[in-house]
C-alpha cells in the first residue's frame, strides 16, 4: 500500500495523487461565514469554538468554519465507497490545489475561543471607558 511520501513533482505518469493520500479532503468540511466585524460577531465565533474541535480559518480574505468529521464512505484503504454516486462537490474537487501537501497553513487559524477573543481585542476599537463623573447604576434587588 502506498504511503503519503509521494510528492506532486515526483508523481509517475498515469498515477493519481489520491493513491498516496489518506483521504484528507474527505475528513472535514468547511463552511464560509461572514467576516466578523462586531463584538457580537466575534462572540458568536467564540461560541462556535466552545463546542469542541471546530476551528475557524481565514483564506484569501474569506472566513470559514471548519467542521472535522470523516465521511462515512471512506473505505479502509482510503478510497471512496460510493465513487459512482458520490456527491457533485466530490466530483468537482481536483488534486490541482488540494490539501495533499498543504500543512493547513492559512492566513489565520483559530483553534480556541481564547484565540478569537484575543484577536477581537486587538482589532476592535476599545470599548469606551467610564468617566469618573458617569453615574453608576446598580442592580435593584426586590426583597
Ligand atoms: S484530492 Fe488531494 S486531499 Fe483529496 S484524497 Fe486526493 S490527494 Fe488527498
Ligand atoms: S463521498 Fe467519497 S469522495 Fe466524497 S467525501 Fe465521502 S469518501 Fe470522499
């Protein structure tokens, strides 16, 4: 069984790169999301990342939510188990720019809610600071 040692440049004529891959493109999907611009937007992203192994990445200026998960039709040898009836999105995908030799390097990559929070703190304008003369409102207790 071939291993993922083959390089694109050395791929012999007539062979397919996928034969040397562990089906990397079949083990997650990514949904494009709106670019966050407000504290509320960033807080929603932080909420996504509180849910386990999701991540957020930015590529060519576009923001994506990455959802890990093996397609249930990957065969033990990493081939597609429903090749003849695989979804169109799988048919349209090619090895031209696939992640075979992409180490997951994106413009930005956020894996934890803390990373999103720190980034939002860096890019959003600071919240207005309270002046000493501002009235302080306290919660009212109904006893
Ligand atoms: S398209 Fe690329 S990432 Fe997907 S199985 Fe083939 S070589 Fe691997
Ligand atoms: S249907 Fe086949 S090609 Fe598409 S993600 Fe699943 S295993 Fe991969």
